[in-house]
């Protein structure tokens, strides 16, 4: 095998995602998994789960992950990359620990991990690393070999992530009436998180107002807006906005909310808006409800033409980007020169999360970082 297609030292790729219910009976148990340790009553969880019940108790995320699995396997096979791909979730079947146990039984000992979160934050990065640590500890307690796990770097500015987003925005603009297309605003949306979590996201050097979380989203949004201008010849006004806020109302979270932003744009005379869910790899429930249902209803109430662009999902360009990420990290692990593809001002992210990166509020071991209890990268 040529170095260009050599995944060594990796013997498998793990797709690690959030998970979601796949029927009405799954909703409350799923939410119990998500909120474990917070003491939220079951009746409250039923209320929280009403969004899921509107869609038959099914989150779209698992089907999107299955499609991404198929796309990754097809891309790897087409490129001659002989690397098996597995799938595990944090909060629903197939559970991460079960998948890692299967991988160990299959003889996998050095695993590359792709999380379905493109940006730095506690919930989007370190919490996945904590879940990996918990799963590795469970395997160790069972007397099984503990594999090395290496989380692939953030990919918010990889061309294979950015280009499908650009294409989705262009399709939405083309779908607008001629009278409003040129003046349409772009509203780049992502999950709101507490200000305190944003401010400490990423390595310590990035800590400060908004932290790496906001900085990375702004960089990705700017890349998309610039590409749209190059394609259309029109400079569409844009802003990064937030959605899916939860938690106590007295705790500050990132703002403005997408619905508030739509009201502001309407009041300012904006003729149309394209909502761009740049913070989401695929159509999570937050996209399906908060944008397609709630924000779209708000726009209709205002009489404001609105479109929602597609998420990256299982786009072949994204699958090829994952292959790039695996091969570049593999080359680095072998001590070889690796071409690290990234657009924008921030450049490629770190491979190994440093100490103090996206710290948790309580001490919890995390794998695949400089502070891993199993050593660097494990």
C-alpha cells in the first residue's frame, strides 16, 4: 500500500455521535440518558420530549449516521483505503461502550475517532472524550485489552465540509423569488451554549469572550458567505445566530436567538432570509424542530420569505474529507509529513487536545487528549 493510502497505525475508524430515539417508547429513556445525573423528573422529560413526539418519537440523526456510514465505506473502498468503519453513540443504541467492545473482540487496537461535531466546545468535544474514557474504563474493568483511541481534529474549515454548505445556500437563494433574492440575508445558526462554556472553549490560548466556539463558527460562516459572493456576484449580509437554548433563564447563553433575529430583520426591512445550520453536521431534531418548524412558523407570521439550507450529512465531499483527516493523522502518527487541508484564517486545528481545553465544571477523565489517564492520545 502506498503511503498516500496507508491508514497505519490505525486499524479502524469509529463514527461517534450523539444518538437519538427511534420510536415513541424510546423518547423518555433517551432523554434520561442525555440528562443523567441532573435529577430531572420523568414528567418533565415527557414535556421536554414533545418535539420528538411531533415526529413520531423519531430523531433523524440515526438514519443520517447510517447514511454517513455507507458514504464513508463507499469512499474508503473507492480510494483503496482498507479501513473498517464502526458506529457508536453517546446516548442511544448502538452505545459507544458496546461498539468499542465489539471492536476489541474484532482485534482493533488503534482506533481513529470521528465525532459528528465540527467545532470546539465542552459538549461538542471534551464530553465525547469523557464518554470515550468511561467506555475504555469499562473495557478495562472487564479485563479486555484497552485500545488506543485518537480523536480526529475539528473540521469546520475543511473544504469537504464548507463546499456542501455553500452549495446548499446557493440552492436556497435560487429558490427565492427574483424580487427578493439579491437582498436576502444569511442567518448562520448553531446550538446556543452558556456564555461560560463558550468563553472557555478550545485551548487555553483561545479562552475569552466566545472562545474558540464562536471564533470557529465565525470563520466557517465567513468562508461560506465569501464563496456565495464569488458564485453570485452579490454580497449578502450575514450574521451568526443561535438556536435550541435550554437551561435556567438566569444563566446567560449565546444570543441572538434565530427567532428574535428574524423579527429584527423583518423590522429592518430585509426582503428574505436563508437559514444556514452551519453548526450541525446533519439534520438533528434541533434542525427539524427549531428551524424547520418553529423558526419557519415565525417567518410565516412575519410575512418574511425564508429558506433553510441543507446540512452536510452524507455528502460524498464530506466522506472524502473524513478520509483526508484519517490519512493525515495516520501520517503524523508515523512521523511522516502530512498535508493538513484547511480554509480560512484559523488554519487546521490541533490533533491532540491540550490540558485545559474545553474544561468541564467537574473533574472527569477524558481520553484522546494530553490529560488522558492512559497517556497521550488514549
